[in-house]
């Protein structure tokens, strides 16, 4: 069976027919080195690695090129604004762009090595190929496919009649796949930048026929790929997010300049999601390989996890799935070690050929790693002899890259002696010292397994980091909502990477709580700034504090629900880290909630006339209490329910819960003059403006869908 791969351009599986016999050329879009690559990037690089390994295992001579973009322009709208992320990162760190690029290039190469990704044969850096980019741009201008305006050069999209054939983005209404202000220098809004004039004071710039400037992101890959691999090459790999505009623009540039098709097969890997969501810095679900290692995971566990999902399907990353992958890889290594270390004649029932055929059939069918992995497990569980298993596992691992049989595979003699002694003790039913020897065997890194032939000594299974006490969702928190009250107040603080704010708010609450029976529940919502260590120390020193630690950012709605499920106080106080109580405040809250018709109380409230615009309101009654400080009787949670966990960002969550109270007939009231000090809101301050707008609009429409037609709940409509 010939290797067949799905080609994004033709949208069909295509047989691989090399341009040159027994040779294969691959160009992979590599990193833009202004930050560490994340695990979504690494999944795409693993795809290219598995493609290369399959080809090399079939005796193809592969030439693999993976670029390093050390100029910037990760997003086209940043280029059009004259911004450069490498330079921005350099300024922030007090370093030159070259120093920043070198630092993150080394980090990227370390990550690839840790994942056993074979190094590309060449890693061209964009800054080393400026001359080739200029040459291609000049050719495009000569062919009237590009034009220059005030030192800027743009691609004339309407002249390339096949524009959009890769992505399907065609038509007059098509913009260049980006947001941002229109560039008045362009002939057409669809045109994209090939060369940008350097603004005053810019460091990274190069001379050109059009003046000092810097290249567009897309021209870099066109110039480097054709310079290093020739006018035609076999494979171009990347993620689906590269299809448009990057790879669409590459086709326009390369084919426009050369006059013919350049890439034979376009291979794109699907997104990696985290807990069902696209990775985004604002949601705190962007993970790097080093962060997984810091949590105790072996890098190869991530490689194994990626192999369990076909590259054209979305992979939903969770820490539970990574733990399962870690356990699966460890078990597979044990099976491989046991087969390699087995003695005796080659007397298996099966020669393993059926599993070998299944393995390669799967790989040749669009790199179907999950089916190939199933064939591997079928082999190790089969009746094939240890010798056959070992031979095939070594061959399979040349493609899988799991490091299944690291050398040496012999059990140390000292360990064998411990096992022999333990067996003699067990025969005499002297179990206590036998168990002690078993412990010593495990401490040496091995364990004993009962097999059909007797005993097998294998490496001890690599344990995935324990998740004891670490939660994956609010459902993991035992609910005490039906339990009787144990405290006067349950004060709930949630924070993510806001150690300073948590410390300040926690200290204020504990200092001002004299005379009340309180519990302070602190929810660490996936922090990586040392919050977990501080929380552990605090709980050792202060018995009024309970800690809930989440293994990732589960969103503000879910994080607050963790606290609500765990709370046992008569009154629940949801406190934001931006609020610092400066004097006794709990008594005033208790008094305000004595009225049984009251739902939520707090110091800040808003009113609306149409559910679309809410304005600050002095009270005493308001439509909604703002989420900086909300207090209510715990018993109401049983009636109203928990918070809506679809609100991952904090905006409008308070409106949603306040209206849920009003819907059930309760009034929301302002408690004036609560003694407190306001501080900057961490989530607001650290979220970029455009991302704040996007998340806020998403929450607004979610809220509006629920309550947009319920204006009768508003005070303005009930008067």
C-alpha cells in the first residue's frame, strides 16, 4: 500500500508520488521566537516528525527544512500596524531583538529534543534570508503582482486568479483575514504586505530598493522554502491556523513569482484544545512543555497523548488525559522491557506479521497513529514470542519515537539477587522480610510481575504526578449545600496568578473577623506563580483557611462554584482580590441580610432600563450587585442554583446571578459605606484590550440570551 495523505488543497487523500525517486522534501512552518512555544505548536511539530519518520522508515532520503522566524509578525494585523512582537518582547526584557530571538530559539530546540523530535536538516532564520525575500518581491513587482507605495510593497491579490484555492476564502468581500484598521495605502483591502517601511527609531530594519524596512511574514516562508528546497517540493506542513492567511498568501507569492505549482502536498494538523477551549493567554489555558514538566510529567507522555488522536481531529488536552497517556506509555515500556529481557527459545504461536501489516496499513492511511498504536498493543498482548515482539517493537518505535527500549535493557545483577532472595522467603511463607525486599526492589526502580513463564522483572512504572487534592472541575468538590451551617460566614476568594492580591485580601479578612465564626475558602484557579506553596503554608498556620487547588484555569464561574459547594457558613461572601476590607465589615453584611426578602447585598450596584446598558446606582435597591463583593444567605444557593459556569471571564457573571435572584422574587440591595479599599483588578489589567472586548461581548450576549426578554425583572419596569 502506497502512503496516502490528505491534501488540504484538493481536500482528498492523495497517494504520495515523490518528485524524485526515493527522495522526499518537507518544509515546516517553525516558531516565531518571541516566546516559548506552547503544546499546540508542539503537536504540529510532532505531525511533521511522524511524517518524516514514516518516510525514513520506508527508505526515503528526506530533506527537512523548518524555519525560525526571528523578525516577528506573528499576526498580520500587527504587521499592518507596524508592530513586531520580537521587538516588543526585547524592549520589555531590556534586550536586543537578536538576544530575545536566540533565547527562545534555544528553548524551542530543547523542547523538540525533549519530545524526541528529530532535528530538521536546516533551521533557516528569516534574518539570514532578507536578500532572497527582496529578490522574490522584485520579481512580483516585475510581473505586476505587487506594487510599491511610500516604501511599502503590497501583493495585488486580484491579479492572482487562484487566490483562495487553499482556504476557500474568495470573493470581493474577502479581507485579508485580519481585524484592525484598513491601510489607506493599499489599492484593495484584500492586498497584503510584502515589505513594510521602517518607522522612525526601529531597530530591526534592512536596506531595500524601496528604502529601509522589514519583510512581511508570508514572504519569509516563500523565499526560504524555494531557496532551500527548490522550485518544487513534496510536503508543506503546519497547523490549520496557518491555512489562511499565511499559506494562502504563500501560494500567491511562490506560484506568482515562479509561474507554477510549488508544493505537492499541503498537510495541516488540527487544533489542540484545553478542556474543550482554544488556548488563549486571557483564559490562562496556554501550557508550555516546561510547565508540564514542572507538574511532574515526562515529556514523552505528551508525545504519546498526541499519538492517540488523529492529526486531522482536534485533540482535547486535559491533565486527566495526560495522566492516562503517562500510564499507558509506562505500561508499554514495561511490556517492551519484559519481552527484551525474556530468555528461552523463539517459540511463539504468532510471527507477528499480522500486527506488522496492521501497523503499516494504519500509517500509510493518512498517518493514522491511533490505529497504529492499537496494533502495537495488539502485538504485546499476542502470542508472538519475546524475540519477535522485541524486533517489531524496535521497528515500530523508529516511527513512534517513544523510546520504548532504552539501552541497556538488562536488569542489574544486584536487583536480580534481591528478587531471588525474596522468592526464597515467599516459599518459606516468611512474608514480612519478603515484603521488605520487594520495597527495596521498587526503590531500585524495578518491580516483579507474575507471567506465564514464572516471574518477570521490569522497570517500575513511571508514575504520573498525583492529583490528590487537585481538582479538575467544580464537580470534584464535595457539596455541603444540604449540610447544616457550621460557621457564621464563608468568605470565598478566587485567584489565578494573583498572589499579591490573594495575600492582601486574605490578610484583611482574617484580621477583621474577630467575634465571628468564619471560614476563609481560597480557590487557586490554576496559578503558576507560587500561589499553591503560599496556600499550603497558610493552611498550616491558620485553621480558619481552607484551600481548593485547581489544576488549570476552570473559569471564574466554576471557581466560585468550587467555593459555594464547599461553604458551610450561614452567609456566603464572594470577595474579589481587588477589594481589601479595612475595618469590621461582616457585621454590616449580616444586618443587611436579616430581611428575608433580600437576595444579594454588596457595596456596588447597577441598574438598567433595557438589559443592555447598566449604570452605577446608589441604591438602596438595585437590579444587580457587582461581583467585587457579593454576599447572600447560603440557603439561597439551594433555591437559585450555582453560578453559570459558561461565564469563564468575570464580566456579566454578577449581573447573571443577580437577575437569577430577582427572578425568584428576591431583592438586591446596596450596603452603603462598607469599609474597604479598592485596588486594580488583575484580570482586567492583564487582559489585552481587544481580548477584553471579545470576552466581554461573548458574556454580554450570553447574558442577553437568558434575560434580554425579561425586562420586567428590572426596577425601572416594575415602578
